[in-house]
């Protein structure tokens, strides 16, 4: 079963699709669910759910995987590299999806022993598309008592688990600063109000903003990421546009941080006679685990990975963000980071999912669903017929 899941993961890796465009990916997932004898339901277009043991009397558990890729040109060099120019699975969503399908295949074989219903959620548009929000609005969490999810994490030793009580991943947002000046000839800067010079000052101010304006140890990041101005080498433009990203562990500080960004932009641009128009754009909230569910995940992870996760690791919350935050605002649950070992980071053109995580991550999900851990099942293994890979 793991070999089959590995082949399917690599198949998905070859055909990545961007947020809200995952029609082929959804088809492959749904065909796989059908082959397992599961009835699936479409949500939000390319989202899919399936429920096991719907009449079981116990707690209703949901397990989630994300299915979308990223607009990145792959350079990993693996034999199963993306066949779609400018798109790749650079975050491991192919691995998350294959893991949940492997989980489903085992749970179907032992469905009669499940203590409560289990909803499988295959979610589109995690990468900036607020897919979780749309899935919830479409009813994917109806009747669910608790939800669990996970993300592979390169740079953490393979199998190490981060699943704290409280915040595990940061909130995020973006901002755009439009600098209005007065352009002119490049030979006469004294006659201009230069938005480029003002923008450079704004960037410097933003890079020190957290240390200057917030208490030491505050988990925040402000990152200017784009700066565009002008079309000619000899012309000082009228306007420049600067944009970037914010991350913060405590989402309640979002308004305060946005106000400080506005203040910094206005103060830094004023000496140049330039005005700053600042627009903040909220994205995802903090991913906040509920303590009981986080404790359960750590307990099950200790059985699978052989080490007990620290309930208060210094390394979290990480400053990356996740739309799993929407689920955890709706019902109890927990989200874990599982170390993938050394290798290229997420969102890197050379990244590839570590297939060694498929089996233990599936075992963790099986245990969270109340199923029998495959490595602790004393019954003879069931014969399986590998599902043939589908052509695009």
C-alpha cells in the first residue's frame, strides 16, 4: 500500500495545478476514492470530502489534506518532475494528498471498527486562495467534533514533531505602499520629489520596525518584497510602489502592526516631499491548536515516531502561515509540523516531498481517527492490487 501511495504521490507531482484550478487533481483523488468504494462529495468546485463510518456513535473526526501547487518552475531533477511549465508541487501538497488517500485505504478495510465517523477533506487553494474558508462554507465541517492536519517541514530532523498547545503557525498579511512624488529629468533631482529615494528610506525603516516598535522577543516579521518605479533610465518618476508581507504569531496585534507600518512609511517619505498611501491586506489568521487535541496528537505521534514531542518547543510558532487556521476557528483540532529532514526548503524550485513520511504520517492519521495502527495489527495483511497510474 505504501509503494502504491508513493507511485501515486509522484504521479500527482508531475501534474501540479494552481489554486482553484485543480480539476485534474480533484479527478484523480475522486477516482481513487471511488476505487476504494467511498462515496465522495464535491465542495467549492475542486474540493472533495468522503465520510467513513457515518453511523458510528463516537466522536466525529476530520482529517485534511491540501491539493494545490505553486507558480514555480521546478528544477529538482527528479524523474517525476512537473510536466507543467511554471508550476510545481513545491510545498508537498502532493505528499499530503497521497498520505490521506493511504489513510483512507487502510481505514476502509477496517471501517467497521472505527469508533466514530471520519471525514476526509481534500482541500483546494491553500496557497493564498482561502480554500479552507470556502470548504467550511460549503459544509465540509458539518457535524465534525475535531479536525487534524499536518505539514511536512524540511530543515527539521525527519520525524520530529512540533504540535504545541496554542499557536503553531503565524498569521499573515500583505501591504502596498504607493509613494506619490513629482518626477522630472534625471539631471535635475533638485527639481523633483523623488519617490525612489523615499522608497529606499521606507525600506530601511521597515527593516528595523519590529525591533524599534515592539518588545524584545515579539514574534513578528515585516518583509518588503517588491519595489517598482519608473520606465526610463533618465526620468525620475512621479510614483513608486512598494509592497511586502507581514507575519505575526499574535493575530490580535495585526491592527497595531499595520498602524506602525503606515506611520513608518509616512515618517520616512516626508523629508523627501513625498506622500505615502498605505493599504494593508489581511490574509490568514494564526493557526491555533486547542490543548486537548494537540495533546492527543502528541501522544499518538510519540507512539508512531518513538519520541515525545515537546508541548512548548522554542522553534514555534513558525512565521509561515496556513489556512488550516480557518478550521481551528470553527471547531477544536490540532495541526502538526513533521520534520522532513535536510533538503531544499518549501517553495524552493529544487524541493521534493520526502516519501519516507508517507507511512508514519498515515499511521498517525489512522490512530487519530481511532483506527488500528497497521504496524500493531496482528491480523494477516490483506492482499492489495496497486492502482494503475492515470494518464493526464
